[in-house]
C-alpha cells in the first residue's frame, strides 16, 4: 500500500475536518471523559462554548489554512484514499526552542498496526528539519500510543531523542523531543 502525506490545500480542508470528529472520539478512549475531549450537550466533542454542529466545529479549524508557512495541515492518504492527518505547528505555536510541533496526528483504525502510521509520521518529519516536539497521553489507557511514538521516534532518530513525562501547555504529557538534520548539513 502506498502511503503519501501532502500539505492539504484549502480545497481539501474539508477532508481533514471530516476526519477530525473521528480523531476526537478516538482520543476520548485514550483519555477518558474527564481528561480528554468532552462530548458537549449538543453531541460534539468540543470544549469551545456555543459549538452546536460539526459545521460550526469546522470553522474553528480554519486557522490551519489561514497561517501558511506557520501552520501545516497534512493529509495522509493510503492508495489515494484519506487515511488520516498530521497538523504541524511552528513558532509562535510551540514551546521555546522548538521549531516544529506535532500538534495532532491521526490514522484511521483500518490502517493501524501495519506500519502505515509510522511511514506517514516519518514522511512528515522529513518535510522539516530542526527541533521537533510531540506529546502523548502518559496514562496506562494510552500504552499503544506511547509504544507507537517511542518506536517511531527511536527508529527515526536511531535512539537519539529525549523523552520525559511532565507539565506542558496542554497538561501533564509524555513529551518526545528530537532534532533532525537536513542531509546536506554536516
């Protein structure tokens, strides 16, 4: 199966927006209702007050297409079909000393456990060179996610990365940080 990550154009934004509720539903299983995305009174996984429909939630995500060169929405495709997304932020939307932050990463269930998500993550990492950071839930409910990121980042960096659990702007997380270099750099 061919895995391809491409920067999503404004005309493709709806595809990521269609996948986003599935991502939030998936996160609720990793975090539980008290720590993760909360289903509001309108049946939407959203903590922004007043969001009543998925169409309204779509509007909240428009920022990813309003800041080109700063926010990078990637669409992940498997044999040409949507399979997930990766949302990459740059300063000022990441911690001091970080060049690239994997804000969100999601691959649909049918494509998991076969190496496709790892291929997609590496393709995204290869798009930008510098200091990367990503977070995942450190709780026992998310052992699968922790193993995925540990295996992916370790394999990609040859074990040359930092990992720690601690406070972040998004609460207590398992933090992965590494630096990748352009092959032309020494």
